[in-house]
C-alpha cells in the first residue's frame, strides 16, 4: 500500500501539469470542425494482363469527396490520394468496373464519402506491344 501511494503521489505537480496539457491538446483537437472537400484524382489501372490493353472511352479521372478534420483536408492535394482499379482477373472484351471507397487510398484521418463515377465499362483488347525478350 505504501509503494502504491508513493507511486501515485510522487511528483504530483508534474503529473497534474501533464494531465492538464493532455486535456488541452485533446480539447483543441476535438473542437476542430469537420469538412468535406472534392478532388479530381487520376484513375490507375493496375495489374493489366501483359497480353491485353485498355481501349475505348474510359474515364481518366474520378471525383473523390473526402471528409476529415478541416486542418487535414485543407492541406491535402489530389496527389495525396490515389484511385486504383485491379484488372488482374480481367478477360478479353468488356469488363464492368465498380469504384467505391475501397479503391481509393487516403491519408490517415480522412475518409472517402463518395467516388464518381461509381460504375463504368472498360474494354480490353489484345495488346499490340511486343513481348519483352529474355536475355
């Protein structure tokens, strides 16, 4: 019991000061309002099979609405976000793509509210690029 009392009350002034500073920082952070900001982010088609190429009229950018603390979203730029579509399982012909928050990479503390377009079609055609030669 004596050891516990000594641990709790030793340097009580510094402990109270640390608690006060912690509370002040917490109150300042939680008082900051939330904001929603839209960004035009390029769409990256990842893992396209080597024998196929993306063709047709596909969107090159997505409109991403991000929600977070006002200080955070004010500092974000479109280059801090990324929209990626995995085409590793895609086959020759037309493929339906659905974009949602899972396709968007955002910094910690921000969340994706909406992605537009949500659905679109991609046409995959045989690639005309020559196969790389092994040495």
